């Protein structure tokens, strides 16, 4: 009887730790999404920013490479950097992403962007809940989806030169499936690692930043894939 009580108490402690860690993760993710949306609006409302960003195509490429560099640096150096530095880099990345994503508001109607955002939020939320509560081990599925992600990245690069509509729609549909599945997998993965990270103290904060970055990328890419499929272009 005493053993059962201790086991139940330990289980409750683990659940509290998981919830506390994931609260941090999703808190930072939502902060990143808010900053991205904010700087998209700032970019579009400023003639100076629009002139700077849209007048020279090279500017967008510089920003995109800067984003890639930030992600690679953050993930590679996270263990050695201070938690404050990790937070700052995540916020800088979210800002840059907001600037580079601002053209979608010129390409698609505001109504279709809002509709797609709501659909994306529903799908993301549902898969996050599935990843948190399911008893099924999603490791195998996650590995398969990760390989698929590399596949669509390579296909997207190839299609930049081919401009094939059929390949474009295939990439879009596969991307929706892949990023939807990765949301569940990454949520489960962070849930399983949360207890270890929280035990390490300061590591938990940096772990939350990396977790937020992963889920942020899942959300943004799922949103963009859905927008390509459902978005109404401005005439």
C-alpha cells in the first residue's frame, strides 16, 4: 500500500514537471509567433522598411541566410551559451522571420491568411495534444517524417529551377502531412525529456528555448504549406 502511494506520488511529480517544462516551451513559442506577426506588420506599415526589403531581392536572401545561420548556431552552441543569449537569439530569429514573411500579406488576402491561421492553429493544437497524451511511441514515425522533411527540402530546391506545378503541389501536400506529424512527435519527445531538463536547473531554460524553436518552425512551416493550398491570392 505504501509502495503504491509512493509510486502515485512520483507519477504526479513527473506530470507536474512535464507540464511546467512544456508551459515554458509553448510560452516561448507563442512569444516568437507574436514577435513574428508584429514585425511583419511593422515592415508593411513602414515605407522605409518596404523600400529597404523589397527594392533589392538580395536583401531577402541575406535575411534568409541570416535566419539559417542563427538556427544552426543556436542549436549547435546551445549547451555552451548562457540562457540569456539563447533567449535573445530566439527573439532575433523571430524578428527576422517576421520581416521575411511580410510579403505574404501582399500576395494573399488578409481574410485567407486569417482563415489559414485558424485552421493551422487547430491542427497544431490537436496534434500537440495527441503527442502529449498518446501512449504510442512516435520515435519511428518521427524518424520517417524527418527523412521526408529532407526529401521535400531537396525537392523544393530542385523545383526552384524546374517550376513544375505538379511537383509544387506534391511538396505542399507532403509538407502538410510531415509538419503535422512532426508536431505530435516533437511534443512527445519534449515531454519525455522534460524531467531530465528540469532536474538540471538552468538547462531547463535553454531546453525550453530549443523546444520552442522546434515547435515554432513546425507551426510556421505548416502555416505556409496550408497557405499555399488554401490561400486566395490578391488580384
